[in-house]
C-alpha cells in the first residue's frame, strides 16, 4: 500500500490513529444519515489528494471491476443484495455515480 510513498503512508497512518475514533464516528453518522458528501469528505478526499495511486487501487479499480457484476445482477429476475464498504458508494468514482451514468435510477431509502 502506498507504493512509491511507503514511508509517507506509514507516517500518515500513524498520525491518523489518533483521529480514528472521531473519524469513525463521523463516518458512521454520515452513513446513517445518508450524507454522501460527508462520507466522501471524511473518508476519501484525503486519499484522493495525498495518495492518488492508492485511491485508484483500493476504490476506483475495485469499483470498476464490480460494476459489470452488479449490472448483471440488476438485469436478472432474482432480487440481489450487494454489500460493499460505504466508501465504495460515494464520490465521482463511486458505484452509485457509475450506476447513474449507466442510466439507473438510484434512490436512498428512508
């Protein structure tokens, strides 16, 4: 992880440990309230800026690989459940945005 920036990523991770309880609370609050902008800000904005290669590897590539599988499930008769980490859903590269771009209607349930 953090290929090419290993030392920087380790230092970042150690610093972030002190913020982990607050960050997890913010993530949980944002997820429970459906605040996708807050999820993006708290969970992925720093990665996009500080570790773009890692962001591409952990989120974007995985999302891109999952989209065809998710679409295949959406186009079959049985109802499917898809479980992913909350940060895979949000942002310009998130699964929800990719589904919208493909013409699917995405709505948040109460």
